[in-house]
C-alpha cells in the first residue's frame, strides 16, 4: 500500500516540477528553491517507492533529505526577508559537508517501526550487520 502512495507522490512531484518549468520565463530565486524542494521530495518518494520493492537506496535518500532541509530553510528566509543572508548559506554549506561525510561513513537517521529501532543511531561501518532490520530489535519504552 505504501508503495502506491510513494509512487503517487513521485508523479505529483514530477507534474509540479514540469508546471513550474513550463513557462519560458526567467526563474526567480523563490521559484528556484521551490523547484529544488520539489525535486528533492520527489526523489525521496521515488527512493521510498524502490525500497518497498527491495532496492535499498537509503543512503541517497539521506543525502537528498539534506537538500530538502536546506531548501526549506532557504524558502522560509525568502518568504520572511526576501533575501538569504550569506552567513546562513555558509552555515548550510558547513553542515551539509559534515552530514555528507557522516552519511558516507555510515551514519543513518533513526527509523522507527512499531516502536522498534530499525538501525543504529550512531556511526557504524557501511557493511556492518548492525544496519540490518533483523539485528536491531531494541524496543522503545
């Protein structure tokens, strides 16, 4: 059932991206960050859709989750102030690099399913058996 929801979100995101790009007009800064936000959400939905069928692309989903967070923060700044301060961009680049290095070295975001951790919330090697669902049966109280 969830795979159909992810597929629907993917198709909706693709149509939204096409509608925003369709006009042959100049792309403003707000439209640019909105397109980045839509693209990253669409890509995450496609990754979740593939995960339902057994393809594990969760590392790429974690990287695009960072793009989604950064574009959402930038959209809020654009809506509130009209510009994005340089300091905010520097902080975002710094945090993106830190998280990208952590993800490449095996960091996984915590996933919960029926009050169970599905992975370890700390840095582990990429091929560690602690990252599989069967080896992490810790229940949350």
